[in-house]
C-alpha cells in the first residue's frame, strides 16, 4: 500500500529526464494520475490553510545534468505565524541566495529546518542558519557510504541553537503545526530530540556520532 499522490512538485532538471530510473518515476506518477507541477522561485502553492513559497531554483537556472543539487526545490512552509524551511541538496552559493530571500521577506524564525542534504559537509551553511535561526532541525539520514551527517554540519546546527531530531535515533518523525503557534512532535523510536539545545547533550546514535 502506498500514498495516493495528487500533485508532485518538481523543478526543471535534465537529471530527472536523463536517467532511466527517473524517467520511470515520472512515468509512474503520470500513470497514477498525479499532476506534475514544475515550479520556480516566486511561485506560491496552497496546502489547506498553509502556504508554500518557492524560493529556488530561479527560472531557467540549474537545469543541466551537472547542477543536480542546486536544482532542488527550496520552499518555505507557512502556517499562521509559523515557518518551516526545506532546502533539498543545495550548495553554498544557492544557500546564500535563499538566506538573503528569507531576510528580505522579513520571515520569522524557522521553527523547523530539514537539514540540507542529509547533513552533508557543504549543507546547512552558516549564512543560511544565521538567517533562519532554526528552533528545531531534522537530520534525515541512516546508514550510508557518504559520511552523512558530517561532524562539521552537526556542529553548525548545534551552534545555531537548534535542537536536532535524527531519523537514525528517532525513527519516523512527525511534527504537527497548530494554529495557536505551537508545535508537537511524535517519533516512532526515541521520543526526545537526539541533540537538546537546552542541555547541550546527545541521546542515542545519529549514524557516525
């Protein structure tokens, strides 16, 4: 049993149309009746009472096969006074643009930040973290050959003041944003964040840590 996907949000990327695996994914989505919505910076989407602002990629940029990380759809999810940020695999130069856009829009503190590229060394940059000041960060990562999350990325997240949830330690993580401005969390394994900004301690194991 799988999800019934109504709309898939994508960017224009040669990578997504240039490999047999990704062509099959897109074909399967179309076959299931899913609408493919190709977005660029400046687009806005509605999700019930929430709003999604697309911050990157700009129209016509990062479409080539060598620009796969920077072609990631970057978006802010806004619900009432709450804001969350999702950045995909973007590199430092795009992160700097996203940080500037966040500040230019006078966006509030990001209550949730999905750490860039599973905690890669080049992700979750100082520029970006200084702009969004995340309250909670999520590291989506398990056993892998790339060394994710890196010690450097974890240190930056910790120094930003965020408490960190890690899927390796916490399992499946669900955050519920409420109209009163609160956020509640549910984890299938460990029920407390892997790293607590309040106590400056780790609980459990986050891949290599």
